[in-house]
C-alpha cells in the first residue's frame, strides 16, 4: 500500500469504512461540542471557517447520513465508540441512533458559473438557490433509502407549515412526490447552467423559476419502518462545502439567504479563512463584516453561529489537544501500512522519541575554549563561575528534560556569564568577586532552550526531533502534520525493508535534517495569492528573530518568533495599510503566519504576528510562544515596501 500519510483524509471519501478508520473526532469535541451545548448548531445558519487542511471537509463527511450509518453498522472499528460519543455530544446521534440526516454539497465551479449567466442578479441567485435545495432533497431521500433497503413511500416529509401552497411547490409530503419534484427542478436548472450558450430568459422553463423553497417547508424527515410500527425522525442538515469557490457576491447572497429565520432545515457553510475580508481574517470579526443591507434585511450577526477552526483563546490547551489528536491519527495511519504491521510497530512516537545528540567531543573542546575566553574577557572570577555551574546543576536536578549533556551546560554557562557581567558594575577582576548582580542570575528552562538554539546555529546540534516537535511544527493543522510525518515515515519504512542495522527508529540528527529540509520545500511550494509578499514578511520577521535569539545574553531565552504590534495600531492596519492587510490575510489563511490578539505583557496590549510552524523550523527558531520583538505597523509594512499609510 502507498504511504497513507501522503494522502489527504478526503481522498478516502469514496469508502466510508476506510475514511472512518483514519478519522479522529477531536475537532468535534473541541469546536462543535461547546456550540451544541448552547443549542446553536442545528437551529440556525452555522459558518465554519478554517485554513486548508484544518479538517473542514473531514467534518462535513463525518456528518453525512451514509457515513454515520456505516459507523453504526461496523461494530469492529477501533475508534467506533469515540466517534459515536463525539457525534452524540454534537447532537447528530442519540443513544447510538442517528437523529440528523446530513448531506454534503461541494460548491465547486459549476455553481460559480451561474454568476456568469446573462440574467438579472435575482434570477441568477434564485436559480442557484433552487438547485442547491433540489440536490439537498435528493441527497436526503436517497440516503434514507439506505441503498434501496426501503422505498421512498416509507419516507414522509414533516412540514413546518402544512399550508397547501407551500406543500404543492415542494411536491407534497410523500417521499416519492418530493423526490420527483426535486429531480425535475434539478434537471431543468442543470440544463441551463450546463448549456454552451445560455438560453434566453423568456425561454427558460417555468419549472426552473417557479417558487421552490424546501428549506423553508421541511422541518423533519420521518421514516415508517415497513412491517413495523416503529417511526424514526431526522433533522435535515445540508453542509455546503468549499463556499470560497463562489463569487464573493454569491457568498454574500448565499449567507444572507441561509440566515433567514424562515429556514427550518439545518444549514452549515464551510469556507476557507482567506475568503474573508482582511479585517475579518485579522481581527476575527466575521459577523461584523457580513453585510446587512437595509433596515429590513436579516441581521446576520444575530442569526449565525460562527466556528473558527483555529482557536485564539486558549492556545496552550489547543496545542495539547492537537498533540493527542495527531498521535492518534499517526498511529491509525501507521496500522494501514503492511510493512509496519509485519514488524509489530503501531506507534510513530516510539520511532521518533529518541535521545538528544550532543555535539562531537572535538566541538565540545572548542566550546570550552571559547568559554574560557568569554570568562577572561568579561572578567568573571572562578568563584562566580562555580556559583553559576552550581545554579545550572540545581536546575537540571529538578528539570523534566533528559537533555542535560555537557554541551548544553556549557552553552547555558556562557549565557549566564554574559548576564552576570551585564548586571554588575564594571570593576576590576578581584573586586568582581564581591559584587552582586542587580538581579539574580538563575538557570531555568528558558535559558536551556536558548542554549540549545544557539548550539543549533553554531554547531548544527539537532533541535527538531521527537513527536511533540513534529506536532508543534504543524501549527495545529492536520494536513501539515501529515506532510511532515510522511517524510519521516517513508524513511522508517525504507529502514525496515532494507533491514537497516540501527533499526527503524530515526536518530535526532536525521529527524532534524529531514524536517528542516521538508519545511524549506513546503515553503518553496507555496502557491497561494500574494505568496511572494508573504514570503518577504516571513523572511523579514525570521531574520530579526534569529539575530535576537543569538544575542550572547539570550535576553528572550529561546528567542522570539513574532513581531509584537501595539493592539490599537494593528486594528488600524486594514484602513491605514490596506495592501499590507491583504497580504497578511493570505499569510494567515495559509498558515504562513498566525495572529494572536490582545496579548497582555509589559503593561501594554499587543497583537503578535507569529511565524507558522514550518517557517520556525526552516529558520531555526524556538516553538515557545509569547516571546516577540516590539515593532510597529510601519515596521511590518516596510517588509513589503508599503511604508506609506
């Protein structure tokens, strides 16, 4: 079998059982369960926004009726219990039974083509809306037939309002009549959209333009079991995936229409982050940005549940949750590979969590000589050096890290010497023995991290290795994780096939080398809008962060990986630097950079413009969050030559 890490989860969509075997329910628990507890997942429009690879289509596929039916029937699946629990917590299942009939409609180029038709805007919009509704009804009814196990006559439409006019326009309450009507509407509108030359408006069939609003009529779908008195009811759910493929005005009209309170069918719209305006992307203000035309139009901000698949509030929890999810996903994918099954290997972490590798003995001697020179130049007495060495030893006695090699201790000692020298008055050598620093010089995990970063740049000491590093480099994005992991899994598989003497596990140095090389390749392969200018921003931030990280005192410990812009300044970027705002939008939308709002420190509030995980790895920076360089909006704009507000 080919390496499943090199496939996206959506490539398994044709086989529900294969898809379910690799999918993880973590996003449902993290992003959807809280909304379900608030009761706002199925009673109004839900807009799900995320970057490519964040799991939008995976979630849409999991909520399909057919997928849930496969899950319900396949009892031997390893993750079955967890998936059913997640779907139950989100309200799609109850007591192991399906209660939501979901269908996924990908909004590909076919729907955008309707915007090019030579008709008035209301006609173009109405045709697309009718087509979507007809296809949703067809999908719901086909799903409930369960591969022809039951007939359409066993399915009943439960209307919100049983008025004759409403029922007539959808075909009635019987499954057979509603299905027939939906097929007629779908067929007529498809003919219009697919025609090489659009028919004249006055020649369009009345069937295509007559009233057809099943979303406003259908409240429930009821199934009568043949030969039994049992009745099942389902909440209809349509999931419109890839809405960013539409024309921007189509998206606006679609959201406004779906947000109307008259709609009874549940409606979810999934779209990429970069489909939003710069202000919405940078300031998390989707609801404020959605247009509200006139006083009588729907107030979308009150009618929409917005779910961002990148949480900005508790990022530490999100990182921990992603590590758990990624481990589960990696192990499931690994079990799909026969090479690892035959070898009894079921955990990727066991192959990657290797001990740190210190620098060579020769380089360690060189570092020791440099340290003596530093001690001499800074006039650090031997007694002070011994105190600093004891401080480092005390730190490692209580530290969780197992990387306490001599090279790390020497690099930490060098940093502490520079800090000591900076914090005491400049005096003679003998006077320095009695001098106390203005602030205590102490060893901690930040100093250790700074030492390892400096050793990486000076002596090529491996820094990026292990399962947690692989997860953190992925910026909480499943697709990036699979791309990075795929590189390492291929190496492990080759070692098994060749019966390599060291075994399938990868050394720290090999992981470090391969991950940095893969990160550089991924950046070179960026193909999104404004990628050249995004690259200028990434390169500019990285260069200044590296310079700071390599300062002798390691003043920001492991070093910064972000620019910190005063929050008030950042909020004005869309109006003062619109070009910069547009570039930042695409950088955020494709995981090149991340934006952390309202970061409070140094008696001020900042917005952090952070490098994405693969950029951090390419340039050799720390994954530790919170350290930043104080900059202004103008400094950020200078990176792309956009200095004029």
